[in-house]
C-alpha cells in the first residue's frame, strides 16, 4: 500500500511529540503512574487546549477537529513512543467512537463537546469488547421514567476516573447500551493491580445506578463490534509507536555500550537482533497503517474487522518481541526499576490482551475470510 504522510500529518506529529517531551518526559511518566488516578490532569488539559487531541476524530459541529483515523494514528504513535499515562484510549477513542456510532444525537451533543475540551472523562464498560472475565452483563431495569443498572463490569479502562460510562446491559433478554453518570450515587469503581503500571483498569460495580438508554434497541452488539475494531486499530498504532521507541533505545545503547574493548553493537549477534527488530517493527507499522486507512476510508464492517484483527495480531506480538529484545540487549540493567525497558515490556504484555488476545483474532480472521468453512 502506498501510504505517504502529508505536511499536516507531519506538523501534528511534531506538535504532539513536542508537547509530550516538554511535559511528559520519563520522570513525569513515573510520577504519573504512581498516583491514584494514574495520569497528570495538567497535561491532559494542555493536550486539549494546545492541540485539541481529545476531539481529534469528533466532528467540528460537536466541538472536535473533524479529523480522520490517519490523524489519530499519528497521535497514537507519539503517545506510544512517550509511554503516555492517561485516559486517551478510553475517553478520546473508545467513548468518543461509541457516542458517535450509537446514533443518539442528543447524547452526542450533550457529552462530546465537554469530552473534546478535556473537562469530561469517559469510558466504555463491556467485558466482551475488552477481552474481560466473561461476567454476566449488568441488568437494566426501568424505574419510574428512568433506567437503573445493577451488576458488575470487569476490566474497565480508566473506570476509576471516568465521569460517564457507556455500559452494555441486558433488559428482557436484549443487550442495550446505556450511559451512566458516575458522579451520581450508585457506582463504585475499584482500581485493579495489573502488570502494566502505565495504564489503569478498574472493576466497576453498579448498584441501581440511574442511566439513560443510548440509540435504538437491537444495535448494541453491532455498535460495540465496530467500536472495538476502531479501538484495536488505534491501539495498534500506539503499539507501533512504542515498539519504534524501544528500537531507538536499543540501538542507542548498542552504539554506546562497550564490552571487551568494543561497542556491543559491533558484535554480530547484537547486529542481527537489532536488524530483526527493525524488520518486525516496520511490518507492524504497515499493518497498523492498513488498519488506519480502512478506518479512515469508511470500509464496511467486514473489511474493517479484517484490518483490525490483522493489525492487532501483528502489532501486539511485534511490540512484545521488541520489548523483550530490548531487555536482552541491555542485559542486567534492562530489567531494573531505574531503566524504562521493563515499563515498555509491561505495556506490551497488557496491550496484547486488550480487545481480545491475538489467538482470538486469528480465529476471527479465519471466519471473516471464510477459511474455516466446511
């Protein structure tokens, strides 16, 4: 595929990288991930005020920039390179695409402008979407002109800081999408201990939480599938950016670290490992860009699903291999707390499981491509 970035893409990349270098260097990342919320609110508001990143793919009429998924991919790559700690994937990607795709104009006009401004944090709660624990869906019960949600949702991205949650729930054997405002009583979110210290996940319990139904009955699963595919493509771009940064860190270390009177990069075994990393990562970027092109080009659900599953499989595994190789080349320092290599490896392992394991996506690809037909 012939994929060439425009001058506007390059400018967006430069602006995002500059903002992150100024306000989210490695010490700031470490500080953010050790807070209860897991992110820096000041940086979050700078991202909205200086570049408008949170509203990148939201239509201009709703307070956003009206950009497409290729622009979003550029930003996700830079967020991945910087190992950004914050609710961008959950709020600006998952929730934004869900509110846009569900077809509820009132909800979109009510919540998306604030989301774009960075003053509202949102996420999506659906165990099937996020590859969770297969918990029973929460129950939606009509109550005096409103709806109340009761039950649990596991592995909700940034669920502990979200102001609103788009949750899938069941009513009369039908799955629907509902919007819960966590600032109203009835919702408890508990952060979960995870391997990845840079991305927070919570277990959310709804205890008769008041909610409003989103969209039309019967379309929840289709909306969630499309939202999951778009999020997986955005995540693939983030993984490609992280993997590329891991390669840069590895090459720089191999170029400067000396052993036996020579830089270790002069040893054939190290050269081969770095070369394999480079080829692997370039292939992963191609898979991610193919997904971004499919998302930006308005492909139908089947073609989008194929592109998303390919991107998720390849980028997840390429990032994990790159992070492991980075630790291997660095030797003993690679797995110490003082070096960032282990943080990238932790992120690689956690993102490998987001939106479904690669093995699940391979089975899905076989179905979408008609390869497992009798």
